[in-house]
């Protein structure tokens, strides 16, 4: 009887030690934090679908932008999820906020310069053991005009 009682007391003690750890780790389960930049959407506002069917995105190192020395370029087709939403394009890779970008619209040939990206850290997955953080776009400029917010928008 004493052996059973000792084993029962040990089991209860072990459970009392393990239970708080299980509870603590369950409150801090890692959820997907939406990091801005990867596959970011650029919306084209006040453009008709006839004016825009594809774009050329050229990235520039800020130091060499004035001498037109691009670091990379890509062509993306413009999409729209309905007839009432504005045309948009996704950056196919993560945006490097240290670079500047020129977006050239086809077939019109209009171009827009994106630069001066400012980001901020936001909390994701609050927990008493520690928080996770993600980067969110705070502001940027389009042709020298500052715009606020996490969504990149180009106005005609």
C-alpha cells in the first residue's frame, strides 16, 4: 500500500510540474505572422483595364538610382479579382525596402517611382514568454509624394 501511495504521489508531482509547462507553451503557439514584402500587392487606382495589362518593375540601389543602374527587373501581368476592384500586380518576390523601384505600365508607357520605404515592427503572437514581431510597411513615396499605410497604391 505504501508503494502505491508513493508512486501516486510521484505521479501527481510530475503532473504538477509538467502541466504548467504544457499550459505555458500552448498559449504561445506560433501562428503565421504576415510579413509585408513577400508577394506584396500594388494597386493601380483610377486606371481602366484598357490602360494597363502588364507592368515592368525595375529595382535600383538607392546610391545608383540617379545613374540608372538597375539591380533587377521583371514583367508582371496585371490582374483583377472582379470588375469593380482596381487592377493590381503582385511582387513575385519579397520587396527589399532598401531599394527603389520604377514601375512602367504597358501599353500606356507611364512610369512611377517608388522609394523611401519606412517600416515598423508590429507584435504578433503575444505571450508572457515573449512576443513575435513582423515588419509592416508604414509609408513610402510615389514620385516624391509620401503615402501612408501598409498597402502600396499608385494613383493615376
